[in-house]
C-alpha cells in the first residue's frame, strides 16, 4: 500500500497528512482525497492501483488552416479514467493553459460523479489547448472537427461520449455530432450530449448543472436548519453554472448578495436582482459597470458574510490561505475542483459544510445521461419529466453521500469519494479482470 497515514477521527493525523495534499497538480489533489477514502475502505492494493491510473491518456495534434492561410497545430487531449460502470462520459474544454494533469483529474472526477449519481457511465474528459477568444467561429469549427476526426475511433455512443465543458457549447457539440456522423455515414445523435434541442439535445440540459446545484443547496440548507427564505448567497462565477444557480436560488427565496465574473465581484447586502444581472451581462458581455452593486475583488467577495457560498468559476479558488477567512456556513461547489485539498481540513475544523463538486455539479452529466437515453430511444421527454427525474436523482445522491459521510464520521467530500469508490471497486470485483 502507498504511504497513506490518515486515520478516521484524528485531526492530528489529518493535519500531518495535509502538507502532502498541498500540490499544484490537480491530479494529485484528487488523489489526496482518493487516498483518504481508500484508507477508510481498506481498499485492496490491486484495486487501488487499478483506479489510480487512467485507462487511456490520449494526446493528439489538431492541425487547422487559420483564416490567414497559416497552418497551426494545436494540442488535444482525451483521458478516459475508467470504464468499469459503462462507456466513458465527460466534457471537452478549450483553454490556453490546460494541462494533461488537469484533464486526468477532471476525468477521474467524472468517474466518481457518474458513480454517485448511479449513471451507467465511466469517466472521461477532453481538452484542446487553445484560446477561444482569439479564434473566429470558422477556426473554432475547424478545431472541433479536426479534434473529433483524430478521436473518431475513441468516441461512440457505446464507447466514449463527450459533452460541453469550459468554453465549449451547444454549437461545438453539433459540429462533433456532424463530424462523427459523416465518418460513420449515418446520423448518430447519441455520440455527444449537450447538443441543441433541435439536433437531439434534451430540454433542460442547458440549465441542468445550475439546477442540480440549487437542488442540493436546498437539501443542505434543510439539513443545517437554515430557511432558504432570505438566506444570503454569494455566487462566484456568472457563466452557465453560476448564473442559472443564482437565478434558481433567488426563485427559491434566497437573497443573492454577491455575484462575480472575470471583471471582479459585485456585492449588495440588500440583494442583487438576478434577472437584471443576466440581462446586463447579455448586453455588455461582462458584469463590469453593473448598477446597484459595490465593486469588490473576487477575493474580497468570497469572504463577505453569507449563509451559502457557491464557487462556480474555476479550480483552486478556496485555498489554505483564504479558508479561514470565509464567512459562510455552507459551500456548494458548482465548479470542478474549486477547493484545494489542503483547505479541506480547515473548512472541516470550522464546521463549514461543503457539498463537494462530484455531487454538487453532477446535474449536468445526469441530464446528459437523460439526453443519451432519449437519443437512443428516439423518444423525447417533456421539460417537466427531465426536471423531476433530475430532482429525484440529485436528492437520492445527496442522501447517499450524507449517509456514507455520517457512517464514516467524515466530511461530505470524503463521504462522496467513499461512496463512489466503493461502487466502482465493487463493480470491478464482480466483473473481474480481462484477460
Ligand atoms: N462537463 C460537465 C461536467 O463536468 C458535463 C459532462 C457531461 O455532461 O458529460 O460534469
């Protein structure tokens, strides 16, 4: 067994272990939590080693001809972490600073997410190292099609099913579907999810991640005996996840006192009108200049007093440096990996409940699963059916994670890892090893 020192209950040991959790490497951050859960489960060494290493780590070159005529070659990745539960599932992100290690961590998180939600999928993630703000739509289309063509034998409705992630959207999913369909010579909608509804997408998919965040927030507030009516919420990030979460929590009676985007934080202790903010960002592209809110830095915003903090922007926002300054009772992780592993024990000690990313933001992949089911059946659901099924799935998953955490006397994060690893390792034992 690797050197994993964590013993349940012992804060001293947790602290001793935490310096090892401090790392700039997202895959190691994921492994920090995985190790604690593996220890609690007494996971056999063979299974530990099996789950530690992604099944596939694919690097492809993505050559395109730019509008200027120049040929440029981008780097693309697809990491399939595990396929024990079924075909692998996970989004594709476009970002200039993306690394293979980041994609590896994100792929593993997809394995755990799908396991927690009871979806028949393994976990994967893909990326292209590019700056979408510097590419025009034609170039973006070429990158998408070139990347898809490189991975044509990897993708497939029974093999590996991509979806949107950071800086990718419905249009990009439509190009993936079209490229794949042209290669196989028939229209295959189930090869990718998060498509436009007219192309076999699902109603409710666009809002699904934010809706899932809202559903688990309500569950957690109930658990903490905090009424949602007037509960103060700060949402970091105002993209698809953050803006939908803010809108839906406001509809539940919460008071959204802070929101943010790349231009900074916007704070009003009397509440920000979210439909107005959504209108504002639609018109102006950014929140900068938004009326009726004080302009703070992102860092200042997340330390303001609130009941619920929803980090819905990017990785590594809540760290060992700022965890002791947070002024909230509940954190619900809309983003993937917003909390560094070394911040976990600080939040635990401060009794701040954290609904972890692999549970909190799993609404997106859950409705992706519904989309895949609908595509394969050729029968499409009403929005009510999608939303009701999502609510049921998220609430069940929350309760299972909560019970596991209580059983092991651990945080919800470790409860979530334990539940997921137990499920995947149990399935792996039943399937056995081939050959
Ligand atoms: N990219 C989303 C996530 O991180 C959705 C993945 C999917 O729908 O497959 O969960």
